């Protein structure tokens, strides 16, 4: 039998992998040798395993998790394609986030922290029709879009008049999973299925305006929270975003977002 099989060294050279990698793939159950000598413990591989070994190496080079690679190798072609498409979409999303971070770093490198004008003011009480959802931080943009996609059709179908622009409500603490909401100002629609209503209390706020892509909103929040703490104030939830100019109205360089943080005096 050994004459038909390859030692781990020969198989590693055939697949352009290291012996250490092959041992790791065996230990994790990703690619097991077809035979292990009971006395010596030597691993032996079949030549037809080379395709799987090369595929594993290629997918690891793309930073796919070992668990996903194992699923892909065990799946039928149609399921394998679906698994890989899902990983492609996740990679594209990660690249998009990294590109946004790269642009922010470039902006900081060129001009330092941008100067946002933070003003203190007072907000009136506002009543919003809202749709809520729970998501991870990196899913906020997509999830907010889904909330808007649920909110606006209900308002339209029920003939509920609302006053633009749209509002976003967010927690103070960016936890692993958090609740966010998309809202529209309206005095109508109480009891409408699919809608909740939330009254935002009036009171003192700190606010600023961000012009540019949503991915650069952290720059504005940096200035806003710094101003709040420098004044000895306590921020209150929810943080409010008001989308004055959005994706359907202008290119992203002109998107205009009002950021509002309710505040209280800190106890003496």
C-alpha cells in the first residue's frame, strides 16, 4: 500500500505546502492522511488528495476560516459555490470598511482632526414612527437601510403623512449587539401594524453637522463627544442622526447629517 501512497514530505513538495501546514490540517480535521503507520506514526497521502490540499492552501491564502474551508470541501458543487459566494460577499464588505478607514486616515494625515463646530442648544419634543432592529456595529448601515425599507412602505400604504428628513436612533455604547431604529416625524398612525411610536423628550443637546460619507461619521462623533466631556456634561441616549441630504439626493461628498446628543449637567 505504501508504494501507492506519498510520504508527508513528498506530498508537501507536490502541493507546495510545508509539512507543518499538513500536520495542522490533519490535527484540525481539514485534510487527514489516508494512512498513518501504527508503529512509526508516519502520515501517508494519496496523489488524488493533492487537489484538496492545493484548494485548502489557496483558500487559506485568502484568509478564509478553517471551518468554512472544511464546509466547502465537504459540500456538493452547488453548495460549495454558495458557501464561497457568501465568503466573497463578506470579503467585499470588509474591503469596503477598510477603504473607508483608509480614507479617514488619509484625511487625518493631511489635515489632522477636522474642525467641527459643536453647538449647544435645545431640542423640542418630537414624536417619531419607528422601526427597530438589532445588529452588530459593522452591520449598522445595512440594517438601518432595512429598517427604512420597512418603515416607508407602511407609511405610504397607510397614507400616513410624515415630515422629512429621516431620523436614526442609536445607543451611546457601541456593544457587540445593539438596537437601532429608523424614524420619521408624524402625528398620525397610532396603532398601525408594523409601526412603533417613540417620543423623544425635549431638552438641552450638543450637536454638529457632518458633510461627507457616512463612513467618516466617526470623525464628527469624535469632536462631538469631546466637546460634551470638555464641558462637563453627561451624554444621554439615544444618539440621534438626522439625514438632511442623503444618497438619493446628492453624491456622497455632499451627504449632510446632523448629529445630536442629549446632555445633562454632571452632578457636582
